[in-house]
C-alpha cells in the first residue's frame, strides 16, 4: 500500500506525476528513462498497484516520481477523493496516451480532463505534458493522421497550455522529451550552463553536454549537429555498460570523422551523470584530457548538493 506523502512546508524536491490509462507505458517509461533499464529488460511488468513512489537524484535535484496505477478504479480514486495527495505540490504532470490504441482515447481524455482540473486546483503552477507514446507501432505515413486525431480530440477544451511529445522507448524520442522537460526545472542550470559555455569559448570545444546516466540530455552547449549528437549518444550507450564494470573515474574517449574533419569525444562520469565533451582534433590528447578533467571537477562540485 502506498503511503500518504507528508506535506513539509519547505520544498526540497521536484515532484513528477505520471498518469494515463493502464498499459499506456508509464512504468516502462520510468524504468527505461530513469531507472536505468534497457527496453528489453522491462518487457513484462505487473500492472502498477495504486501508485509507486520513486525517488532519485537527477543532476542536483531530488526527483520524486509518482507512477499512478492506470486501472479505472484507481484513476477514479486519484482524481477523486485522493486528489489532494496526488496533485499537491506537483511540478510536472506527464500524461501518457497509447498511440497504438486510439480507440481508448475517449477514456483517456475523460481522466485527462479530471487530472488537469485537479492540478489547476492543487498545483496551479504545475506544468502538463502529454506523451503520445509507443509511436514505434505507428507506420510513419499514419503519423500525421494520429497527430490530427490527438489534436482535435484530446486537446480540445483544455483550459491551459499543454505540450505534446511523440515518444517511444525504442528510440531517442523519450530521452529528448524528458531532457526538455527536466531542463525547465533543474535549479543549478544557470551556473552549470555558464561553466560549460565558458569552456567552449576558452578551449574551442565543439560541444559540451551533460547526460543523466540513463541518457537524458540535461545540459547542452556549443555547436551540435545531428551527426555529433548521434555519435555522442552511441558512445554514451557503450559507456553506460563499461562504467558498470569499471566503476569510478575512468575516461571514455573516441574519435570520429565527419567529412574531412576529425573530432574527439571525451566522456567522463560526474556524480550521477555523464559529461560529454566534443573537440576538434587540433590539440594534443594530453592537453585536452587535462582541461576536460578540470571541467569535470568543477561540474562535480556544482552538481552535488
Ligand atoms: N511498442 C512499445 N511498447 C511499449 C512502449 N512503452 C511501453 N510499452 C509496452 O506497453 C506495455 C505496458 O507498459 P506499462 O509500463 O506496464 O504500462 P502502465 O500500465 O502504463 O504502467 C508493456 O508491455 C510495455 O513493454 C513503447 O514505447 N513502445
Ligand atoms: Mg504501471
């Protein structure tokens, strides 16, 4: 049984509520994007009972995620007599729609409207996002149709601004969406962003990014084209595996070429995140390693509390 959250007066954490009908993909989204599971490891999960409260550190934030059970009797309860518990002090509500089961859209919309209403009542500053999820199951040519249907049906009569993302656990879309959402409330964003931008200017780096260990992009500065980002992400995936075995402070580096230009990516770990630094290959490796380590240490003290 879930416990009732005690409402302390001082806010030291960020509260995220995930809601949506049963089987929409909420628990999977949590495990893949925040719980460090691979999509293949979460194939079969029990339907969430009542709700699950997960706490984790993300950059310097304490993130509390409520994964609310999607069965209708729970949804009735959460948008009804238990609404205050669920919807108080909410920073972000992510409402998940299953794009492969659009016949459930009316049901989903019914609870979405209730959730919006309760959020406005108990957390008027809370932000709402809708994930049109499992888009890997939609043939690309049908996407415009799905989009239109969701817009006309789901977003009609919504009294506040809601941002929509198309997501899937099988590609980068989920991480990109969460990165955009989290970057709006990460507190130390200003300082960290400043540090990485200064680094770009002083060291002529191409790009500096910080990812959560699961791969959510939290900070980003510099020039980054799609190719660099893609390479960065691939490297991150291998690094995640490697760091599990190596633990600690090893540095992962790789070189790659785009056209005739050489690039090096450095990937050290900082607290619970990865730092990725991309430079052009015009300085010695040793020189670059030193400045990357220095940046890592500076960020380390910023990103722990
Ligand atoms: N094809 C596809 N299936 C997904 C995706 N995300 C979750 N699922 C599957 O959807 C089913 C329900 O997921 P679950 O997280 O238990 O839903 P919940 O009831 O909303 O918590 C599971 O079989 C997942 O493997 C996705 O992006 N694409
Ligand atoms: Mg669940």
